[in-house]
C-alpha cells in the first residue's frame, strides 16, 4: 500500500501516452483538425516529457521529493482539465502536450527515489520497482481499451476528466509519503536548455516529414538537433554541477539497457499508433471497436507485466529482454493475428530493461539515472509516433511500410540485448 500513489502516478502517465490513439479520428472531427494535427499533439506530449525529465530529476533534489511529486501532479491535473474542455486543437496542445508533459517530468523522477526511501531492504526495493514498472506497463496496455470504452460511451473529453479524478486521489494518498528536504545545489540552466532544445529539434525534424517529406529543411532540423546535443555533451563535461553526470553514459551495460528501453517504447507507441490509424481510417472502426481490436495486445501486456516479478526470479534480465524482442518481432510480422505475442513480448521486457539500468548505480545516483532512463523511454515514444506518422503519409503502402519499419527497430533492439553481459544483472538482496 505504501507504493500505491507512486504506482498510480506511473499508471496515469503511461495511460495518457496511449489512450489518445483510439480517439484520433473522433478528436480530429470534433476539433475540426487533421489526423496529423492530433499526431503532433501526441508526439509533443512525450517529447516534452523526454526533454524535461532530466531537469525534473534535478529539481527533485532541490525541492524535495514529495513536494516535487505533488507539484507535478497538480500541473498534470490542470493540463488534463484544460484538455477536457478544449474548444480547439490549440488549447488541447497546451493542456495535454505542454502542461501534462511538464507535470509528468516533475512527478515521475521522484517515484523511483521514493520507492528506494520506502524500501526496508533490497528485496522490498525490487518489489517496489516491479510494482511501479508493472503499473506503467499496465497503463500503456490499458490505454487503448479503456480510452476507447470511455470515448464511445461518453466522450474523449471524459478520458481527461478521469485523469483529473485519479490525480486528485493520488494527491490525497501522497500525504503519507516520506517528506524530504531539498538540497541547496546549483541548477545547470544552460544544460537544461541545451538538452531540451536538442531533443525538440531532433524530433521536430522527423515530425515535419509529415508535411515536407525528407527534404533539406527536414535534415537541417535533425542536424541542428544533433549539433545542440553534441554541445550539451561537451558542456556537461566542463561544468562543476552538470545537469547529469557524464559518468552515467560510461557504463556499457547501462547504455545497452537504455538502448533497449528506447526501442521498446518506440515499437510500443509506434505500433499502437499505426494500428489505431489504420483501423479508424481504413476500416472505419469506432473508438471502442479499435480498442477491442487491440485487446489481444492489451491482454498480452497485462499478463506478462503481472508476471514480471516471477519472471525476474527465474530468469536473467538479459534473457527476458531477448525473449521479449523475439516475441515482439514475431507478433509484428504476423499482424493482426500476432497482437497477443507483440503485447506479451513488450510486457516481458519493459521491467527487465528498467532493472538493468537502475541496478547499475548506487543510491546516490538514482535520481539522475531515473531521469535519464525516463527521458530515453519518452524519447522512444516520441520517435515511435513521429517516424510511423511520416511513413503513413509518404509511403505507397503505408500500413505495411510502417510495420516493416517497426520490425527493423525490434531487430536493432534484439541486437543491443545480445550484448548485455550477465554481470549486468540487477543485484539481489
């Protein structure tokens, strides 16, 4: 029960990233916008989280964990309320993409630090991480079905009101979380700007392919993003209190785990997006019918996420990640009948990858590595929607081409997992 508010917060943030997909057509019609416009809002939500997650982890240290957690919830709830009553795409973008994104970046990093504070020993900590990671997988899996049910029964706006209600409950439950005082450490404002600007330009370049294709202007944006991130890499090596310690990127196993996380969320978000658009635009299914069509993937993720703790006790983390990618590849190739395999594969490896990364670092570095880990996951989600969206608008056979792209990324993820050594296994207490 101690980790309940933390698990609920992770659930609602993951739910927000996938529930919009099944209502894309409904939202576009209701707000008199386009599929690309709604896709942009979804992508910007995960991008804002990715860009601000590391700064959010630093603010966790400065402001105190519970305070930062509750502040993030309040901003998130305000954004959900604005989105629920948005008269047009502009306010939807402000409420959903910006405020919910900022709120998530403030409330998610403290989650994993508070799990550590609540744990009496290593075994309790592992269970806490498993519960929170499982809740994240559950939220992502339940998003399409629950979002479709709410949209068809009431309205897509009701889905945002549900988020407001859940956030209010979490804020009440958060009163029992341990109170920690902030540290008077410096804040790397330039580093925060460089990292955020670099990620924004990089994803924006990919997102603009929906309109401009892979033209020179697109490559200039992507190149500018890469250049800014290169400057950021140099910057954090030269300042005394950098946004994130450069040593976090020097551990081979941790880097491989981060790579698998990025690919997992790219494939998850990309798959749900392409299938949702295909079912609504080509087969003209309603929101609830789209959610039901994705039900096998939801069940697969729910089952394997629930068994994540048992799997971790019986199998190595690297084995779970490899098996997960193999099932994901098989499920994507066999669309639509392979949806259960796809969901099961992603559910198996989500928690395993988080464990590989988090367990490589001592308690003193958990805030920083948590921010980096969550940033990478959300960056993967952003790329998943942006890349798949560009394929859907530009390819001769968009549905098939998009699935092929997702299979290729899954193969890359499997390749990364093959290099994870057994000495990268999480420590067991």
